């Protein structure tokens, strides 16, 4: 009896010589797919949840309550703030959710797709972008909470608050670039997602969410901290207090995104073979 032929799998992926124009064109053509993945992920996350969308704001509320109590007990010192401390924390939590939630979801996007990555031909970065979009959705829900808290305290945002989406743009680009690399790494070594959770838990205390960013080059060299400071500035202050640091963060984001995207497209077949 003849032996059955061995199964042959062919993974179609970008070659190192593919241009960013070609990669961008393919991604644009799959924009509807990104949207479908995003809607699917959000629906699956809250479909059987008793509290539903409330889970998008409960962690931020819990964090605010805990650190507000710690501050009242003088566990840590805080300088003078332009707005009440709870409003300060919640405003920072929105930007942090984009970074922390986006990276965590992006890192697991390929492995959670399972056989879809190995058996179906489509731009796999659409999975990463949809995962980041889910984190952006949670951040938008938290932004509504910030608006409610601002109204409760009688805080009037500065007119420059309309520029907040532009301030968040380099943060999204940074998350996308890092997310592409983390999705690849987690597909090859599943320990990456666990290590990322620990790293983000530590990194949380290096950004101005529950603390005020100290002046100095260490803060200015942290692109996430610089963007969170800029987000606070445009909402509360009305101008950027550290424009050079924000410009540096934008430069880092513009460098990380193409590097992460190109690496992802060139090496995604390795992940497809491991899933």
C-alpha cells in the first residue's frame, strides 16, 4: 500500500526586500478584517460578564482609591497638584491603559488566534492591531469616567484638551512597534507574556500615574513618561511643560514602529510553524 504523501505547509509572508509601501497597501486592504477582529475581541470579552464594560473602569477606580488612601496616610509624599489627586490618577490611568493594555493584548494576539495564523493567509499584523484597538476601547471608556470626575470636582479642562488624541498618537505608534515584536517573541517562547506582566507591574512606578514625574533627564528619556506628562499638560496646564522630552518620545515612536513592523513581517512564518 502506498504511503500517504507528507503534508506540505506553505507560509506566505513578507520577504526582507518588501517595501513599507507594499506592506502598508496590504494592511489598508485588510482594514475591514482588523475591524471584524476588534469587534469579535470586544464582544467575546464582555459577552458572559456580569459587570460588562464596568471591568474597563473598575481597575482604575480601585487603583485610585488605594493610592488616594496611601497618600492620605502619608505613605508617600506628593507635591502640589493643579487638580485633585483622584482626578490626576484617573487621567494618567487612561494613557497607561493604552500602553499596558495594548502591549499585553498584542503579545498574546497570535497565540490566541491558534490555527488561524497557520492555515489562513491574511496580514497577521491585523490581529496585533485589533488587540491594540481593544485596549484603546477600554481607554476610551476610562476617559468617560475622567470626564465625570472632572465635572464632579468642577475642573474645567484647558482648550488644548482637544489636542489629546494627537498626544496619544506617538504612544499608539510605540505600542504598535513594541507589540509586533512581543507578538513574535510570545509565539516562540510562551514565557514572554508572563515576563511582560511582571515588567509592566514594575514599570508602572516609573511613569507619572500615581506619582508626579520628577524633573530630570531620567524622566525625559522615558518616552512613556514624557507622553503621559504631555497628556496631562494639554488637558490641565494648556501647554507642554517639557516639549523637548515629548519631541524625543515622538522620535522614539517613529523609529520603533517601522523596526517592529518589518521584523514582524519578515519572521512571522517562524511563529506559524510553532503554533
